[in-house]
C-alpha cells in the first residue's frame, strides 16, 4: 500500500473540507485493489460493478463529478459529496483505458429521459430530459419540477402520475428505485402525522394507558410521536419509561403487521421495563423487551423489519462496531428512539454516530458536520447550543421537570416476572460474571465471605 498523503483527521491548508473529503476517497481508490467490470457497451458513461474484497457495489457513471453519478454503497448515499471510493475507482479505471480525462469534450445525453436522486449536497429528486420527445418531457417537467429540475416535496405524492404520463410519452423513460424509496419515506411520515392529528385532535395522547398521566406528559408523548423518531436526553427514570410505553402503545395498538422492540442495556432495570409493559391494556401489544445481548442474538441470522424501537442508554451506538449498533444498521426501522443519559460528554463524531442511526441525513453529510458543527462542542445538556438541525427531535429531560412529573405519577408495580429462554440465561450469566469479579479480588472476596457467613449463621 502506498504511503497516505492526506490526513484523515485534519483538513490540509489550502483545501476546502469538501475537496479534502473527495481527495481521501480518491486516494483510497488509488492505494487499494478494486475490480471494475463494465456492464454495458458505452465507451465511458454507463453502469459498472465494483468489487473490493467480498463487497460488490453497482455504480452508474455519468461524468467526472456529475450529480447524476450513483453508487449503491452507504457512504455515497450519506456523504453528500456526489462521489465515493467506488466511483473514484471507476474514474481511475477509465483513465487507464480511455485517453482524454476528464473527457470534457464528451457529453452524456442519452435518448431517454429519467428521474433520479441527486446526492450531491443532499438528497433531491430531479428530472433529466433526453433527446427523445424532449419538448413533451420539458412540458411535463415544468408542471411538477422547479426551474432547476427538482421535484418539490409537496409534489412527491404525484410521482406515480408523473411516471405514468412519462411512459405514455416514451417507453424508454426511466425512474430509478431510490426515487421511490425517498418519496415513500416522505409520504409515510406525512400520512402518519395526519393519522395522529385525526386520532388525537387535542394534540395529546389519551387512552387507557395514559389515563393516570398528567396533561404535560400526554402532550409530550404526542410531540414524540409526531416527530417520528427522537433522542431522549436524561437518566431513564419512571418518567421516560412511562412515556416510552405510551409511545409504543401509540405506534403498535391496532396496527396490522407491526412489531416493536425495547432494548435494555442496564440489566438492573430490565425487570422495571418488563413490569412497565405489564399494564392490562398492553397485553396484546406486539413488542419485546430484551437485553441488548439477547436482541443481537435474535437478529443475527434474521433481520426483520421493525415498526418501533427504543434503545436505552444508547451512547454505546457511538461505536460503529458495537453489536447493537451493527444490528440496528442492518434493520429497516420505521420509528427509532434513543436514550442518552448525557450529551455533554460526546465528541462531535460520537454524537453524529449516535443520531445518524435515526436518519443518516439528519446532520447533513459528514463533511458538513465537520465544517459547520464541530465548533459548537461541547454540547450542553440544557440544549442551549444544539445544532439547529437536531432541535426538533432532541427531547431534554431536566432534573426539575422529572421530579415534578414523577411526583404526579403512580409508581410502576414491581411484580416479579418469570424469565424464560435467553432472558433467563442472561440473568444467570450476569450473576456469574459479577461473582467471578468478586472472587478474583482479595478485598471483595473477604467482604463477600464475611457477609455470606453472616447470612448462613442467621
């Protein structure tokens, strides 16, 4: 491997952050073996299959730094640069096989028209008009797209109609799959919020479970549900527990084909969470409360879609190789809520890693995060210096507010719940690990033996 010329930690003087990030990806492509296979007969522009080790990605190459380029890798869809190491590998491959880089004299304007997602600088749905029936396609584009050819969000629901009209103009028209993925995500959220407004017109969650909750908490649960995802900052006391239970009820009650998970990292709080969901009105709720380790085992070989998920003490997700983090990234999760006990101790990269489990575009592309948000840190737990992008989905629980709401709540009944299967094994494993730690320490062992003799003597 060649010696790396660019630092992956610091942007060199004289380069913009964007240029630096593109340079890092190009350098990686230069220094590592990539297999590039051309999938069509075009000389330069076209579709490619790029392999690096066991990973294979499909690349659509439309030009050097073109906003119409595409790669199926996660980095391309989230970095906002319009390129990735796989696209750079295609560029390097073509430089070796086709003279004239960057081929500026060659224009990629195919016969067909298409609708695609531009990932350069963010996600935008755009329409490109080809040579076939160009006047009719231009007329169609003018009805639904702005002057820059971008489909406005309020017109997303018309995408099926647009595609039908486009196919009537020319059978060669194309609309790529990721366009539908993006519009469906937006429309699903819009439909969900309309459902909430019609079900809870007073903008508070009123049902059998929330009947004994104060007004403030019922309104807060509605706000949590309206956003569709969120980060709850505070120690997971009864207030957070009760709101998450109410939130799960909103998402999962009487909704066909839904599933939910509550992932617990603190084993001492497992019984509390299980008892919180033991309310009579929640008996048929399709939800599992699981230790983190049991959850990882469950989804290891089967990655089911999930309607609702809550992860307690989610700071562990800042480590991208953490088993829970890996498992969540593999799943399709409609509504994900995370709990952070504090945000002031997180570094910029750690904070970005946690919140981008909810939506990789929340804080914008990685280069924007470095450029725009790093000076804000350290974050404050009162939220006074949060990045603007995250204010709508960061829910802060101050000690004073928690005390007031706790005082108005009846305690969660702590009935003993029988554990089965992996949950029971996990409880025993925790005990054995803790006992091993005690017996391995001279001081702890002496105290343990004295206490044990007192219990036996008693």
